[in-house]
């Protein structure tokens, strides 16, 4: 597709509040969890209470006697009913390779071992607690601690093992060296909308109402699990109450709800509890890192090695392998990377916001700060000295890279020049003040998308595609793009998303949605403009004007100083709405559009073109984050009164919602640095803080000044509209910036997250 896409800039980039805001705050937005159909039966899950072993006996007698109980699914009556569908990281759909209710085998604590269906939620829950389970239990291994990691070649998912030169020799010969280990904890997404599913059959047609980042994946994957044709399944998720990666792959619950609904001949609704959610879907696994940096006396990097260890389940090889990013961040002639998977008796981890960069950049950006301290150099100057416009591994240029501009803008806004570099030197009464900074970055991913746009004679437009708004502002960005290219007011654009009966769009993950869908919308609008312009050049006010110069602006067709109302132009080519259609495939290598919606990966081809392998260049968005921490001299309480982030991510389509993404991401970074950790009882490999009372996150009182600066950046290589995406950029590096600030305040280098007051006693 070689259509010339020219944005006027009238609407794209305009600061408007989110267009779905009113629906959300008034409760009119119907989330999948809100769906209640006539005659719905209610399901409740039963989860294993051991992490490793087998079920030796199930006694359902008491449960079946509970008033209102209709059916209980267990491996005894469900085995073989759910077909095995490949794990998403291997080109499939599922969040785990463990097939639900297929076996007596227990892979992890909190595995689904039964599902009770009853007339009411309460009856189903009561019965669930009355099921007696006998186990043959084996000793479980919970994780990385106290166990030598076992290197193992892992199935490659979005990752190679980048390396160049001779890092070991360069390290030996380096003037200044850093050699340190870092770790990050397990974390859970904890989206506010729980893992809820309603399935309803109409004849052989199944509708699945489920909060999802990928309705096409859900539709195709569930069809495969049930052994029916994809056309028989419709997945519906117009709104999503938070996801962060947890609703991209199909979890084991969905097929069970579909099977129960079929057996009962009525709709079945399941709402997994907050506690159950900790093992119904995935999580961010804990990681360990070994970083070695070598530099010359001026601060130039001569050697970088980054080895990582990540936990996965015994069922799956899953790794995030952030070394693809840490190996290309700074100029360095000698680089080595390696990532190990450590299998344990745990549920399978998966994507969680900025999956690779959050843990791996923590390690690298902490190590860079340690290097700056050793060199007695300002950490911003160290980044400036080692900045590069070329990927040091394969010498490909960055499509654009404004990292240093971000540092300069954020440093100025923060007042970094006033920093005294001596640890503990800045104080305010009982508080030690620490200032720290770190780099944020995230690859620019993009995928193919199909969009239909209709423009009616009354000037109103409909945009339809099966993308998703995860609360990110996608509805608004898409509407702004359509308004821009159709030359109509924003309020005349209606956007429909999140339904597999709409044209396919990629998974809303990897921060690709704005880039993928808005480029597709532009093409569909161009389809309309072209037809209107061609017809208008034959008759009426624009007769004789070259169709190529005719634009749609402010409800008019304009060109060569002439104009015609949109309405008369529309009536010229038809009586009803005009439809524009686009199958957009990114300019850089990507999966063929015909595979879109069939697999996340197909034969090793990712559905998304990823930033690290985008043809002749690499594409990333960048940012710089500065934080102030205050550590109480006696209690060692840690506060974060100030955060400043400056970000350059190409064209910003919807500045207000983009800023909200970055604000939220910076705040999540505080959680990552100081609060969040899924605590694991190592004796039984069990998550123990499974609710929002015990799973620590910052509350409003923890967050004071947060400033987001959008640094202008033009990039004509990433895609026609120059969009990079901001969804996952902002929380990368925040944890390191805070750890670096804690060092500056106290002189204590904390290399294991989260940093808690007891670490500073
Ligand atoms: Mo995001 S973790 O790529 O859904």
C-alpha cells in the first residue's frame, strides 16, 4: 500500500478528554464482567491447595447436596473435552500449556481442579468449599532462592542472545569495573476488573463475554480448544477494566465455562475471586541479574555483560529476556548476554506491562549509576557520553532516538543542576534527600490491522475494528485520527472496538495499538477521500481539480482554492453511507494480514513487528526519569515527593490520554521500587498476599508531584504517521531511578526490589 498519508494536524495531537469518559463515570459502559443474561447459572472455581503431586480422591457428595447446585466439572467428567492448544509464546493462544481438568496431576498451587455450577453465585461458592480433595503430595520447589539456577536453552520468544566482540578480555583490561547481582520480585497485574467470563450458546453458536486484550485470539483459541470452527465463536469485550498483559492469552477458565454452558443449555457466568486471580492468569516472575560493566577512565563503556535468570513453570519455557534491550541501549564494542530459565512448581508467568524492560532495565540502570559513582561522574553525563544512534550489536541505526533531549528537558524541569553528588549531603530536618535518574525505553512494535470506516451523508462517521481500549485512550486516539482524515468534528465520530465480529486487529499488547490501528484508520479514510475526490473532480465546484490535492477539511472538500460541502459530495457517489476499507500492513516486515487473528505467532513470525527487528533499523521510544526520595533519618521510612519524566515517542495522537498513561506508569514505577511483591511461602510454593489489602501498591497519599513532559519527536521510518506508542514506556527505569536516589540519600546501594525500610536500617 503506497498511499500518501498526510495529516493536517487539525485533530491529531489535539488535547481532548477521553471520549468514553462519560460512559465510564456514569456506569453506562458495559464491561464484560457486567454482562448478565437471562437464566444465567453461576460458576465458582475450586483450586488445588498443593503445588506438586496428584489428586488421589475427590468426594463431591456434600457439595452436590447443596441447594441449587446443578453441575460440578472435574477431571472425571471433563477429561479430554478441552483440546490442547499451544502456549502463546510458542505460537498459540493459551496462558499455560496445562490443559484444564485433564488430569489428576497438580503442577502448581492454585491450579483449577473443579468448577461448580449452581443457580446462584452463593450456592456455587458454598458447594466449592464442600468438595473434599485427597492428594498425594510431593515436595515443591518455589523459586530461585537457595537453588542453583539451571541454565537451559529456552524456546526463543522475541529474543536472541545478542553479543559482539570480546567482553571478557575487555572487562579484564577495563580501568573501572562494576560486577554486581540484582533481583526483582514476582508481581501480579491485579486489574480492577476480575477474571470474569460469561458463555452463552445459541444453537451451535457460542458467545464469550470476557475482558480481553485480543478478541480474535480468544475467538480462535477457544474454537480450537472446543474443536469447533472459529466462525462459531464470537468474543465480546468493548471495555476492559485493566489488563496490563494479563488478558492477552487465553486462561484455563474460559473453555470450562463454555463447556458448562453447553452441558446445561443455558448461559454460565464465572467471576474468579481476587485471590483465585493470582493463579487463573499469569504474572511477572521474579528475576535475577548478573551485570559486569567495564569502562575507560573517561567513562566510555568498553565491556557490558548481562546474564539473567527467570522463573517459569514446569509446564512452560517462558522468558522475557530483556537483554535484547539492555544490549543496545549504550555504545559499547564488547557485549555478552545470556538468559536462563529456572523451572519451579509454579503457575506459568506471562506478559506484564513492559515485560522485559521493567526487570532488566532495573539491573542495567542501577549498574550505570554505580559506574557513575565509581567514576565520580554525573550520571546524566555518563549517559550522554555513551549515547548512540546505532545499535552496537548489529550496527543498525535507530529510526530516531531522543534520549539525550529527554535527559536535558527532564533535568532542567527537575532542577538537577542543584544536586550535590555526595551521598547523604542533602537534608531537610529529619529527612535525607536523594536525587536519582534513569533511562526509560520501549521498543516500537506494530502489527497489521483491518478497519472499516463509514461516512454518512449527515457527516457522521463510524470506525470499526476489533482493537481494544484497555483504559489507554485508544477510543480517543482512533476517533481523533478519523476526524483528522475525514475533516469532521470529533463528536461526529463513533468508534466500535472489542468485538470479534468487527474486522481483525492485533493483540492490544506491546504498546502497538495506536500505531497499528491509527495507520489503518488513516488508510480507510484515504479510501473514502479518494473516491469523493475523484467524483468531485468531474462535476460541481471542484470540477477539473486534480483529485490528489483535494482534502477533507471542516466538513468540506477543498482543493485549489475551491470547495464543496461534504454532504453534496457524498450524495454524488451514493445514497447511503460511503464505506472505506483498509487492510493495513506495516511498512516494515510483518506477519501477512491473512494470519492476523489466527495466531499470536505463526511459525516463528510474530504478529507484531518488534522494535528490535524492524528491517534496516531498530525502533524504540525513549525517556528520562528523575526522582526525589526522602528517607527518614531514624525510621528509614521512604517517601517519593517528586517524579519528573520526559518522553519522546514520535507523534502523540492524543496528548491527554498519552500523558495519563505516562503518569500512571511513573506511579507504577514507585510501586515497583518500593511496594509491590507477590510474597511466596517457599515451603509450599504458594502466593500468600493474594488481595489488595496485602499486595502493596501506593495510595494517593504516597504520590505527590508527578510531572510528564512530552518531548516533540518526528520519525518518518516507524510508520506513515510516525507513531511509537507510550503505553509501556513510562514505568521502565523508574525503579532504578528510585534505587539510585535511595543510594544518593543514604549511601546504601539496594540491589534487590522492592526497597523497604528494613533494608535501610
Ligand atoms: Mo502488555 S504486558 O504487552 O499487554
